[in-house]
C-alpha cells in the first residue's frame, strides 16, 4: 500500500493514479447508473406532464421519436378492390399450399367487404394518430426529447455493461490488494517467510486460474458459436496473468521483513484464503478432467453483477463513514452515563445493527467502525478480550434487518420467500440474539454494573444531542429529496445508491463545519484526513483494498461451491428425513460448517441450489429455513478455522493489540483466556438452537400454541 516515501506525481502516488482513481470512477459510474434510472423515470413523468395531451390522446412516449407515416391507403376504393378480388386468377400461379385445398369457391363478397371496411377504419385511425402526434412535435418537444433520450442512452450503456464494470473493479482491486499483501488469511503476513508463502500460494492459484480461463475460452472458441462478451474473458485472462507475474517476481525476489524470518508453521497460516480455495478447486477440476471448471464457476460472479457492485458501494460507504465523526457523535450520547462495559456493548450492538443492515454485510461494519467500538469498550473498563468479542459481534446481529443485501440475494435466488417476509421475522431474530448477548454478558461479568445518576447524565446527553442535529437535518433533507424529487424511497433496492451519496454529502458537511478543529478522539482517529478531497481519496484507497480482499474471497467461494456441488457430497444425505427435527438438525450443522469456510454470498448461492430443496421437501417453512441459515452463517463467521469476522477484527485492531490481549489473560482461567471466541460462540449457538427448533416446537406441541399470538401467527 501507500507509504510516505512513495514517489508522487502532482501530489498523488502511482497507486492513486492507476488504481484508486479508476476504481473511484467505476464507483461513481455505478452511482450514476443507479441514480440515472431514478432521474430518467422522473424525466419521463415530467415529459408527460409538460407535453402529454389527454384531450387528443397523445402521450409523451409517442413523442420520443419522429413519427413514421403509415404506409396503408386510407382512401382505398372498396368497390374497385372487390372487383380485383372477384376477377379470375391464373391457376398456374397457385402455389402447392393453395392446391392442397383443391378447387374452392370464391370468397363470400360480404365477408370480404366487411374485412376491407375494418382494415380501412384501422388505417384511418393510424393516419389520425400520426397527424395528432405530428401536430404535437414542437421545437420544445424536440429539445426536451433530445435531452431525455441522450440521458437515457448514457446510463443505458452503463446498465448494459454492468458485468464488465464489476470485473474491471474486481481486477484493479485484486491487483492492488496483492501488491499490498492485504488478502484475508487466518493471520496477516508479518515475517519474511509469511510473505514468501503468500507469494508462492498466490502464484499457484493464479496459474491454475489462468489455465482454467484459457481452457474455457478455447472450448467456447471451438464450439462454432460466436462468443458472447469476449472482452470479459480477455479481462479474466489478463488479470490472472498479471497476478501470476507479480507473485513469480516475489518468489524469485522475496520481500524482506524487518521483523525477521519467522517460522514456516506461522507462514502457512498466512496463506490467503482465496488462494487456498483456488488451489483446492483447481486441483479438483484438473483431477476430474474438467480444467475449465474453475473459470466456469468464477464467471457466476457476472450473473449477478448488481449485487456485487452494490456490495462495492456499501464498502465505499463504510469507509466514508469511517472518515466522518458520526460514530463519535453517537458515542458522545452514551459517555455521560458511564455505563458498564457489558451494558455499553449491548447498546452499541443494538445501534450497530442499523448501519450493519445498511452496509450490506457484517464484515463491512466491522471494518468501518470496529476500531471505535473496541476503543469505547476499553475506555468503559472492559478487558481487551471482551472488547474483541464485542467488536467481532458488532456486525453479526444486523444482517437479518432491512435492507441487508444478503436478504435481497436470498429473495432473488429463491421464489419461495420475499424480502418483506424475511425482514419481518428477521426483526424478531435480532431481538432474540441481542437479548441473549446482554444476558450472557451480565452473567459472566466480574464487576458490579454501574450507571451515572440521571441528574448528571441527562443534562450532559442533552448537550451532546445539539452537535448531532445538523447531521440529522442533512440526512432528513437527502431522504426527502430522493423521496419527493425523485419519487424514490430508501429501501433494500435503493439503499446501495442512496447510502454512498448520503455518506459523501455528510462527509463533505462534516469536514466543512469541523475545519481546523482538533479530532475528538485522536487516539483512534489517526486515519482521518483533513479536508474533503483527502478524506474521500483516503476512503477510496481503503475501499480498494477491501473490495479486492472481500470480492476475491467471494469469487473463489463460488468455485468452492462448485466443487461441493459437482462432488455430489450432498447426495449422501437423504432427501427426506424421518422427521422435520432430524432434517433441521442436519441442515443447521451443515450451514454452520459452510459459514466456517465460505463467505455469505457464495454460500447463499450454493445453499439455494443444493440444500434449500431438502428443507422444502421436509416441510420446513422457507422463511424459517432461511432465518436459520442467516444465524448459522453468522455463527460460522465467528468460528475457526476461518472465522471471517474475527479475522476482520484482528485486521482492524492490529496484531500488537491482539498480542496484548492474549498476554493480559495468560495466567487466568480457560474462559477468560478465550473470551473473544467463547462469548460470541455461546450467544449465537443458543440463538441458532432457538431459531432452528423453536418454531418446530411451537408447531408440534399444543401447550406452546399461545406463543403464536405474540408474533401474530394464526392458531392451528
């Protein structure tokens, strides 16, 4: 990544010119595409209001192009045409189909006349409409039409090329992440052998990916059918060629670390997860004589470009949030109460659920706000282990709330469920898991709970509300503009477009009103930059690395899903179990295992095609099944061997702080030594058990039927 000694051109590093700037442009283009659809619908509505003429039955859509004069003759003489039809025809001109019916009597003149009269009436209507439309083709219409259609053509080009935009963004980000050694692994690289092992593993992975892409392209080339989107295949091959060259160079000329050589056992833990997945999947497909398999499955990324582009926008929004003081201002509302670490963490988790839902996935919020959460829990007296547990869980509870992108993907792939149904029950799941965390943390605390007196806390909180009011006003104005000016409400469909715009405006507002002021929390806000341009540039640089790391992992998760699918390992399990309870137990364990090794988006694609039909065949309600899946995935993201949210926490907090946390509890009991692992695992495990089997118990045991009334369920 960037270093202070990096050579600069016009104040920008090489990476910023050739990597960050293109990705920034692609992110803006994605925003323009999304916003363009909203704006264009309003242009059409405005055009109808300005130029539509209900009295003449002329609508604006009829005026969007020059009318074409009808070719039919509205003044045709029916008698003349009837005589032509009645005239004897040359039998030699009859074709074989006519002769199939033999000698036929002439058509009934009355029927023919009526047909001609109807045709003339239709023709007259066409000419009448043409004349009315032509009359409305004023110079004002033509000017407005040129603007509207030009705008439509501009964003339509982007809409039609979403897969290519996504692939370019992923490619640039992947190269940058590789150059900076920022891919996600069980532990980050620190020593010379770590970097060497990362380079070797990525060289093998890149070679397998390149060979698979070339094989896939050759198959398409030899099929005799024109290749659709050939440019996409060229970009894939170029990407893996560049990654291969980068890593081969580093194998030949290893990167030296100032911390020493390290050990080979630690080095193996530094291998990027995407490289492990690529190697496993690539070798599997080679052994099964299907070298193109790896390329085929990673190309599934192109089938849902909007979902993954939106994920990139959410990551950008998270990094913009990180550059602003919004989280600081929220914490200022809580500081006067001097809450115990457990109660403070509970409130933080409740509040964090909203931005987690609006940033699309749990890991993004951990990256964006994990540092602040860790600092605040520590400042309130929490141990490092407890603070790490709170940070890892901060993004785990909101994935079931509106408008989380993962739920949108589930609904898109499964017609049995809707986003409204999933979000409705997701709210109750959120209440369950958050309450479980509060109860568990209270039971396991070692110090007495504390809270400041109301006489002191309330006035201080009211004073802290005042600085938040301008920000709240900005949010309200932006939402109102979208809703009333563009007729677009903030929901799961529009959030990926509206949230980055909102965060950009808030960041600009924040930097302007706080220009020259000292940072509120300098001990954990050193990443924040002064000025609008520097802040946006820094946020984009961070976005670049996270897009490369997360989307590389997601892309290869699709390939791992392909291995699981083609190996038919799922076929070893019965399609129909002896009871729904047994089926649910099997599905629950399977989902946790998937969450431990795969990212959520790739896992959802796999589950939709393999395990979801098993659930439906065993009479498990689809909404119930997917609620269980989401909780199981979140538990899996907190468990070894991958523990994605724990890895992201480690990345945000830093290795030194992790070492201090381990040293702090080295002489204490088992639970305190591993609290950051055990506490989230216990909470999510209990929550998963209740979500999985609770609805079955309510259904099967009449004594529990009263519970249905709590959630508005009809009685059996």
